[in-house]
């Protein structure tokens, strides 16, 4: 067994494409097939179809119990440690991690995430920057870092350019062939790439300009800041256009993770005239602006939201928000067309948001992940927190989902996420 950290195919390909990385040995194939066979068994259970139907009703604003989803995120390395992985090659090692996660969700975590009989392969591609790139300082081994923002002067605005995507077709097809040969008779292999997580733009802005400087600019250089936001907006729209024109978008009205929590199951997408070519209007969209958490609602409405709105208008259904509390800027956010899933972060006022969202949106609540990272695992505190939030949501007829994420550690104790799900399910079924 190796202690080499798991690196995704996308990560390795953005550095360099090497033939030796796109290889699965005969012994590794046997390991992967055994794991895939177990995933297929889990996916065939009747409970998976029941969970799928539950998400569908939930996303279509029909009454359900609160849905539960737990993603340990950085804590996965404490659940499935490098020493537990059998495969040695970079590609096989990533795939082994993916399959073992599915098994942990299905066998031990047992939240409402649906285990599916698919194995998704992503395109091998590289995406350029905006014409300049930040210099990171620190950040080794997943730690904190700072950075030197490259857009030091607005005199350099002409240097900005839209990012471009370059797909390595040969490498992509090679990975697909390996996946088909390994899993094709066990799981359905699909070429399905998530080309973005969020299209919110302010992460790109702070990398270019700096977090503090971005906020100073709202007072000192408002016109130039508007210019940058217009460039970011147009670049994101151009990316959507390019992906659509090249038939690279995939439907996410299934078990695809959408927004900052929850899954895409719905019968409202794709559009009635869908004929096999995926357009943004056939998909869930997602934007957020966590980086402007310290910005007033008025300045958010002036410098950010007008540039986000044209992107949101492209999608069939929309999700908004992540860790930033939205209660103070809800009067702006509620203007989003076809808004369906709204993030209620651990720093939002739950009562206030429950009153605002009521039964008109999905109430995507994010409990504080610190509950899983403390010295002791306080079940009473966790249960009290869950019970109070569920009571508030029930009293306002909210369509609630409980999403445990943003975990940086679970203190090397996988039992914590299993037990958290058990407690959340008990409270959800009692609510």
C-alpha cells in the first residue's frame, strides 16, 4: 500500500499529460472491478430509488421530511486514508478513492445521497487564466495561504482576456477506453464533466485584485471596478456559449451535486423542447459571492449582483449562496429568475430566512461544521441544533435540506460523520 496522496485526473492533467498517468494495471483493474461490483449492488437497492423520488419531490417543492446529506470534504482523507488504498497508479488511485467513497456513503454514512450505477469520466482539459495570475504564498499540504494579486493597477486592464478551454481529445478518449474496459459490464460509463462549481465571479475578482483592495475599490475606484466586473461577466457568458456550441454541457437534473448542497433530481428540467443538445436553460445554475460577506447589501447590489444576473438568466432553475449569510441581502437575491435552492449558512439567521423562504424555495441549511471538528463530539449539542432549526422550518412550511459540508477535519474519527447522519435522520423523521 502507498501513502501517496490522491490526486485527481483533472489536477494532474492541468500540470502535464503523461502517458504513464493514463494507465491501469491488470492487478489494479481487479481491485477496481471488485469495488465497482459492490457499488452496483448498492445502487440496485430499492432504497436508492426511494431516495431519488424523495429528492425529486423536494426539489419540486412538494412536502417531504428534511433531507440529509453529509460530505466530509477534506475529512475524506481521514475516512479513507492513503494507507487504505491498494492501487498505486495515479489514475487507478483516484478511481479507487471515488468508488470507496460511494461504498462508504451507501454502507456506513447512509444519508439521502443516491448511490447510482454510473461511473463518470471527465474530459482531460486545461483552462487558461484571465491574462494574469495570482502568486500564492504558503498553502502547502492544504494549509492557509496568501497571495500577491496581479492586477496591481487598473492601467493594466487591457491585459485581461477571457479564459479559454483546451481539451485533450486523445487523452480523454484514452481514459474513456480504460474506464469502459474496467467497468463497462458493471457500471454505465459516462463522459460527463462539471465545467464549473460556481459562476459567481467574485472569487476570480479577489484573486486578480486582492480581497481588501476589492472593498477599497468600491469607494476609491468604482468606475474601474465596474469595468472589471463587466469583463468577468462577459468572460463567463462566453464560456457558457462555447461549451454549448461544442455540445459539452451535461444535464444535471439527476444525482449531480448542484449549488452548495443538494442534488438536481427534478422533472422540471430539461425544457419541453429539449432534443438532446444541452443548453444552460436545460440545467440548474449556481452563483454565490462569499468573498463579499463584509460588503453592505447596497454595495453588493451595485457592484456584484447586476453582473451576476445575466448569467442566472441563462439557466432553467437556479441555486444561490454558499457560506455567506443571505438574510441581509435577500431583497436583492429574491430578484433572481427561477430561483429554487437558497443557501442558509451557519452564519445566517435561521428564523429570519425561514420566514423569507417559507414554502416558495428549497431551504438549504448548512449546520456549523465545527461540531465535527471539536475535541469532543457533543451529541446533545448537535441534536439540539438540528431540532431547533427543523422546528423553525416546520413552523414556516419550509422545504428543508440539511447539508453538512465545509469540514476541514473530523479529528480522524469517521464514526463522527456516521453518527451525525444518524442523529440528523432521527430528528428529520421526528419533525
